[in-house]
C-alpha cells in the first residue's frame, strides 16, 4: 500500500489563507505557492477559487 500524504485533508488556518492571498498578489505561480504553503497544487488551487483569487499562469 502507498503511504498517505501526512497533511491529507487538513483544514486551512487563517495564517495560511493570509499567506496565500499575499503570494497570489505578488504574482507567484501555483507550484511555488503550493510549495511555500506545504500543500498540494490542487488544494491551493481550490482554495484560491473559493476566495476568488487569481493565480498567475507562469510560462
């Protein structure tokens, strides 16, 4: 059996949400924001959509 992700389905804390807003406002990409928050890209993307944030698409 594969190992489960240690932080699987953890609720978002207020400081994590604040950091998400700050990093998105700076224009960072999804991968960098997810890594900074120690969360999956999918989780980060879903939270940004819930908060109506735009995350830069880096090319």
